[in-house]
C-alpha cells in the first residue's frame, strides 16, 4: 500500500533579541518546538538584535524585507513571531508581508486547543482564545480567514465560526463560558473540601512542560500499585497533559496521599491561559507539598526552574514547600542516580530508578506526625485493635492477661485521641 504523507504548512520563525539578552537562542529553539507541536514546518529563521521593539512593525523595515524574501524563497505562507504582537503590529505586518502572521501567544493557544479533551479544558481554552482575540478583531480578520478548516480555533462553537463576530457577541460568549466554568469550579471545590475533611494530604507535580511529570506519576503508580489502570497519558511532546489528574497513592505504612498531575509551564505563558486555567491550577495552591519536576539533562535547566517558580508565585503558590525532582538523570552526562542532592533527588522516571527513594522522601515530608509506641488495649476495647490494624503499622502483637499488646507506628492524633483507653504497659 502506498504511504500517504501529510503535508505541513511552511513557516518562518522570527525573533528580536533585545540588548543582547541571554537565552534568546534557546527561546527561538523553543519557538520551533511549539510550531512543530502545531503541525507547522519551520523552514527558515529571521532574527534581529535591537535595543527595543519597533512599536508599529515589531522589527525594522530592512528586516521585514529580508523576512519577505525568505518567505518567498522557502515558499512559506506563515510568519511566526517569538513575542506577543499588538493588534496594530499584526495589522501592519500582514499588510506588508501578505501572509498569515501569528505570535507566540496564539501558537500556544492553538496547542492548548488541540490538546484539550475534557469539557472544562475546552471551555478554559476557548475563554483564553476569545480574550486574546477581543482587542485584535481587525488585525486578526485576515489571519483567521487564512486558517480555513486547519489548525486553530478548534473549540469554536456554532456562534464563533463567522469572522464577522463583533465585540459584543464575543463578550457575551466569554460571559456564558465563564458561567459554565464557575459551575465546574464549584464541583471541584466540593471535592477539595471532602479531601480536607478526610485529612488526606495532597502532593502536586509541577514543572516546565515536557519535564516528565506524567511519566513520573506513572512510575510512582507502577511502583505502589503494579498492574493497575490508573496511569495517565504521557508523551514526549509539549503540553501533552492539560487536565489535572489526581490519583490516590497508598504507602507501605498504611498512610496515603493524593498525587496530582498539572499542566506544564512554559516561558512567556500567555496571561490569558494562566487566568483561564486558574481554576485547574488552584489544585497547586492548596497542595501540602509540590514536586518540582526538572529535566536535569536540559542545558537550560536553571532557566526552566526560574520560569516555573515565577509562575508559581503568580498563582500564589510560591510559599508552599517544594521538593525538587531532577528527572531524566539517565540522559544527563556524568550524573549518578538515584542520589539526594541540591534540595531534591536525581532519578529516572523512564527507567523507574529512584522511585522508592522519592516515595520515601514524600512520606517524610508530609507525614511528620507519626508516633512509634507500645500500648496495651483492654479486651473490652477490642474495636481499637481492629482500628489500628487498618490505620497503623503493627510491628508486633501479642495477647496477654489484661488485653492485646501492640507495638506500632500510628498518627500522633490517633494516639492522643485514644490514649485514655489504653491500659498501663509494664515494660519487661
């Protein structure tokens, strides 16, 4: 059978490096990855060094001519800009280049649109896209017209398929979507309240996109509950996970916690998305411990860590205790693992090495109220024996004349609650 290859739209990547800012090269490489995630083929690049962005056209007239020539030479129909463009910049650039102009923000919004699976994620992405479009209706009109049935605006409802949408209709649509989201948020809040009532600790995975958060979650699940069907989607792609997945993790000491996988962060994450996904990301703000997952094989590791920490501060989660998980240690040259260092642990989720050590560290961080003790429970209080068998780790048990002797590790709160019912223990 003859193989049919899917052709991808060709694009030129465009960026301005301001005042010799470091990290520009890495940012442009990331722009290429974002384009690839949108099924766009980057066939060329035009960059400029400058002291400031040109207000009306983003870059100088000479560079615009160079970009126009590059697009003609490479038969590219799309120009992708590495920064968020203003409405006037989009309008002026499209007039001069006669092509579709998209910026980094719209690129990320398109990726989110293609990845969203649940109703909540789809609503959040549509709100973000409409908020982005609202001030850009004039400038985006031609650009959106060129999209046709391809990528972009994947979550438009029937009322959003015409380019003639005016500001009022978009505002009405945003309002209706936000009402729907509030209902979903209320349901999520009920779930959170139930968790707090049950005193179940919550541990959240956070980190830069594609650092391996979902792979790490699956590695933990395989370790503590092998053969289960609780694993989540994990792929080597940007923003593979948009939904917050929560799984219960049971430890050998009969304690358990909830492990939550969240959407990944990226530099220059559009504020529209941060705002729209705030209800999803609230899981982070109410966590007892954050597992900050880092790709330690990434040469831009330090930058990725700072972007994640900055986003956490923006969400109001900057003061929550964190444990750094340096993932992909198998790909980092000369890095030994598993190894505790640099405020965390080096491991490989892909190989499943270091997971036991990580789970142990999590337990030590979130369960600080354990008490190892020896008690004698009168036979009349036999229900307590059953209770501690289910809710504590029993090291030894024996039946004596006055009751059942337990050597165990239990929660301090349980010990305090029932200590008046214990009989005096005579030490040998």
